[in-house]
C-alpha cells in the first residue's frame, strides 16, 4: 500500500528535503499550502510536479480536519513556522498562531478523524534558549529567549498532551541548526557561502561579520529529515534531540568556506560592530545519544562537506545569474 504523508511548511528548506526523501521511498506527498502562498510552490523546483498541493488556510480548523479526512494520511509532518527566528519579535502573536495554532489544529483533526496517523512536530533547540548547561539532551530544562522559541515550546507541550491524554502516536524532534544550499541569504551560513563565491568570481571584495568566536552546532538538513522519518517508523512515539554534538565557531565557518575556493579569508573579512551579539556562557549544542542508539541515526555529511557544497551551489548560481552577490541583510 502506498503511504500518504501530509507536510506543512513544504516549501521551506526542510520541506524540500523531506519531500525528496519520502518520494524516494514511494510515498504520496501532500503539501498543505495556504492559498495566498501558492506561488511559493515553485521553490520546490523539480519536486513541484511530483507532490500534491492542497490549498488550505492553516488557521482554519474545519478545513484542516477535512483535508485529514480526505487524504487519510499515515504520517503528518508539521514543519510550519517562520523561516527566520529574529523575525518572530516583529509578530509574536502571528508566530504563536502559525506554530502552536497549526500544531493544535492538526492534532485535533487527527483525533477527531479517529485515525492512527503518526504525527511529527518540528521542535527546535530554541526551546532550550538560555541554557544553564551544555550539551543538551531530552531531559534538559527549557528556557526560550524569543517568541519563536516560546511558540515552539508551547507546540511541543501541546503535542505531548495529545500523546498522553489521547494516545496519539506523536513525537517531537528538537533540531539544532541545520543548513543546506537552500538556506535564504539572511542565515549566516548562506551569507558566508555566498560571500566566498562572490569574492572568488570577482563580484565582491569584502565580507562584514560580527563575533567570529560565536559557536553553533551545525548539521546538514538532508540528514535531519532522515531523523524525522525514523521517529515515525519507531515502535513507540518519543521525543529526540537531533544535532551533531560538535561545536564550530563562526571563524571555522568562514575559514572553511573561503578555503573551499582557495582563498585566505583574513584578506577579505571585516568585523562590523552592528553584527556583534553578546557572548553566551553556555552553548546550544546537542547530545544526540538517544537518537544515535534508539533510531540508529547519525549525521552523514560533515561540517566541511556541508559548507563546501553550499559555496559550490552559490558559485553555480552566480555564474548562471540566478542570485545576486552579497545581498544586504535586512
């Protein structure tokens, strides 16, 4: 029997890689896209014609219930969220409704339909926020520091409550930073990759950065969607921290990107005070032991491979004229 998976947030980075993985495994993939955002389906590129798009307002509980009844999905992946965390300060209520409201309405739809649908809730390391210890595991306390993290935490607990009270097969993946060539340029990894490619081609000559000592746990998005899928194939629904467990500095990021195109980064990088952020005493870094042991999940793409791939993708785009060099940050 062909399995059907519903995906919210299908036009984002994770939606693309998850759709690709599910299609390769023989699923029928249905993307739930608000009617006002139908044009964004083009971002799926070659996958756009391989997936089914259902136009539905994610704030409309009745419409979501009807979609669940119509498609009878074996799996739902709720990835709907703003793509850029700092933007949540500009619309905290909208962020809460998109993240928590969508999760609540979908979980309620599954419950009311009486289906045995397995539900994945996309959580985030942002729920740990102002951490008091590193690394973080499934038992670490939550201290979100922004509206995005608070909304993700609310959605996480909403999922847990539905699992505990109604017996739904629902789980949450607490994902750390995961990147790919499909990242928008406002993300630091893509900013650096695009700068290295632009400078290599002589289209730019400088890159302005903030604190080069800041550290992140960066992985590859394609690996992380594999973890999502594995969670829904498990015998019991549980929550998992997904990350590499390895910290790299922003300087490592810059050095790796420029080295991949045979450039010495020190010749091209300036420090701009407007990009500086307060240092963090404890770092957001994953302890993925549970996923390693219970899901047999391990990252397959190294940090160096990931950054080199991102730079190469931007070289190709710049040469084709499909992106602009070094776009200004908002």
